[in-house]
C-alpha cells in the first residue's frame, strides 16, 4: 500500500496518544525562538499525553523525553504532521 502524506493540523487537534512531528509554528519570531529554546523546535517529535478539561492545557512529551504543559492558544499555533509511529 503506498504511503499517503497526512496534512498538518494544530497540536491542539491531535488525538490523545497520537504521535506527530512539529512542521511549523504560527507565532511571533520571539515565541518561535522561545519554543525552540524550550525544546519544541520545528522538526521535533511530540505526543499528547493528557488534556485538561474545559479547554485547559495539553500535557505533551517531546521526542527528547521532556514533558511540557502548553495552553490551548499555544497548542493552536503549533502545526503537527500526524505520524503512525515517531515516539514510543
């Protein structure tokens, strides 16, 4: 079966446990630099571990093993390509 590329989606739309790879960040240059310094640069693998109720923060794990809590607005600005298996 041929591989079909999946379109990017906001990190906030990722299903619980679904791995993906950051492919873009729609934020100010300072915010992009802050995310990269934090450990979430473009190209980083991520997976959503938990979602707080009522639009609260997302708990995500980066491919490096670091874990972060990102508010919903931040997660909306991070574009991710869903993947079958980047992170275990």
